[in-house]
């Protein structure tokens, strides 16, 4: 029995077209093995010597087209795309036949990849790069990225970048993030899945208490021992394992005190960058040479500094000359192409200066926003915004946001106004409402881990317990759950108020709501 040309063309559209009238009757047992049939008939390859390899690719494409296009169920680790076919051929340039341009194959051994991404029908065909093959080897043989980096004498970042690119192409499939709100977490009227899970976990690392400022609202001036560099590297390794096991990207936000005053900062920053972590800095203005040293390692995702209002008030809070120093530093960051952020701590004394400061920063910083004062530590000596005046302030701020590109929204309570205005919800403080002990934790110099740095929210100590144990412990779970008073709120996933502010007012953060909430 032989097959009709219609049947053959459905599997081998290119090969049958190139052979045209020379295509011989194809026996039944060769329908899915045209390459072997052609190699047994060398006279058919005289005009197109690469035709057998092209047929191999077409066979693979046909097989992939017949397979389901879904993510494997109960996926717990990175895997090779089940649809992927790896074909060794003796001709280069064959995938160009499947593109809308002329193909001119050249002799040369290579590998061709054929696959389709989950949920798609398109069949993808490309020559495998060395990085593609390495990613497939690491994944199929379950090689730890750090071991692969040591063997290749490269950074872990380089290996993870190769794996990320292969995942982006669809050659590899990774499980969804394991950092997900539990099924019983309030949903309200928030229906977007992105607010219930996170692709990135952030360690806000207060690496030192040492600071060149003494601000009047400092949350913690206690004496805490600084970690040795070796201890810090061990923390990074724990963090790497935690994020790998939870299938999330990692961000380390270095802060303090002033993190750049930590004596081993450059070495620690390099270790974080070498592991492929996103890096950011919450610090104070520093000389050009210190920023250039950091840029020589890796440009941070952002560098955040603080201003507390216009010049006189800011310098009252942070010290004489600080305001002008920050403005000059923002100019430096812009010159060096570093994304800059300015944070303001909102109090009764500066709430009338916020919009004017935002105008001053319009073309000087990439992002400006505010946090409400948490009356903790020395901040307890300052006056908070009167709760009865806060709604009006938020309305004015929200009205100004569309006209000033540097103004950003952060306070969760802005979502109350956006709901009233029929505007879409935004992520709130941490992108998922209150992110305390959910998509971020704070690590202090002495190993203490807190759900949020703005108030005492101890959940463990890395010198005594592993990060995974702390994160999944009962204390962390309580902070993730938040206040029972918010449990039935329609916007809970993008809000939850501010636990630190509630604590500063002396409230029970697990039963009472943010005193500024105006729902």
C-alpha cells in the first residue's frame, strides 16, 4: 500500500515540493520515516542533498503538531518541554525553510529544535545554540545551577540567565510560583490572579545600623552586631535555595542604616549579583566613586533616597544641607543612568508640602511616593497626619498623579478611592496589598527576621532557624493573614491597610483595622 500525495504533503510539505514529480511511491512503513527512505535512494538526493535532514525535521514537526499543548500536571520542578524534539542533522540553515525567506543550507553538523509552547498551536523550529543545549542538559540531568557554574567557571548568574532564556523560548517549563495566597484568603471583588501570587520574592536586608544621618523619625537606632562576610554569603545561599524551591525570582534590597557603610558591601553586592539576584539600594547620597564601583559590578534596579518635604523641613528632620545634597545626588544618578526613587515619610508637619515637592522633583527623579509615619522608635515623637484629614490628602494626591510622571501610588488606601472612581485597582504597598511576610521580609544585621521593618514584627532569626522554616512558621503566617477586621473587605487583596501604622497607634494589628481606613 502506498499513500496519496495529499497525505504525504500533509506531513512533508517542503520535501514533497522539492522532489515534485520525482517523488516515488512511498511504502506504508515509511510514511513517518521519509528520511530513511530517501537515504536508501541516493539518486533522489542529487539535486537537494540536504533533503533527508529536512524530512527528519518535518517528521518532528508533524509529531509535535499531534501532541497536546498543555503544561504537565502537578509540576514541581523545571522540566524540558514535553513536546520538544531534538534532531541531529548534517546541514545548517534548514530551519530557514520554515520562514518566509529563501533558505540556502550549508554542510555542517548541528542540532535542530522543534517544539510548541503550552497553549499555542504554532510549531517552532530553530537551530540549537550552545546555550540551548546546556540548558537542556542541566535540566534533564537535574544539575544544580551552582554546580554547573563551578564546572563552567562562570557565575551562577550566567547559568541562570541561560536557563531563563531557554524558559522564555519555551524549551523549558517551570512550575508556577509557590508564593501564593491560600484558598481561604479574602477575594472580595478583586478578580485578577496577579494579586494573589508573586513572581518575585524580596529580601530587604538591613545590613548595618551604621548611618551617616540621625533622622528624627528613625525606627531603630539600637546597637546590632554586623554580620561577617561569610555569614552574609551563607544567607545568600539560603535565599537562593528558598527562591529556587518556591519558583520565584529573587530581589535583594540592601539598606541599613546606610548599607554602603557596611565594610564588605562591594563584596556582598557582587556575591548577590553573581547569583543572578535583582539588586536595589535604599540608602543615602554617596560620592560618585562609590556609585561607579557599584555600577562596575551591576547596575541596581533602583537607588532610593529620602526627602521629608521642602528644604527647611527636610533639613530639620534629616540634617542641615541634606536637601541640596539629595538633589545633587539625583542629578548624579540620572547622569549615570541609574533609576532613582525618592521616598517621603508623611507626617502632620509635611503633608502640605508633598505636592509642591513632587513638582520640584518632576524632572529630577524617576519615581516619588510616600509612606505614612509609623510611630515607632524615634518616630513616636513626631505627629501623624490626623486620620480625619487623610482622605482629602489622598484625593489631592491621586488627582495630581496623571499630570506628574514621577508621582507613584503606594499607599494601600488609595485603592478605596480608585474603587469609588471606577478605576482599576493597583497593587498597593507591595504589589499585592500588604506584603508583610508574603512577598518580602526584612532581615536585620543580627539575624532577626521581621515581617516588616517599619515596626517590631519578629518572625524568627536566621542565626537560629532556616529561612524556609521562618517563612512557613506560624508567626509569619499571622502577619500574612493581617487583621481580622479586614477579612470581609471587598478590596482586601490589594489593601490590608498598614500594620505598622496601626501598631504605632497602639492598636491590636491582628484584630483592629488601620485607623486611617475610610471605608
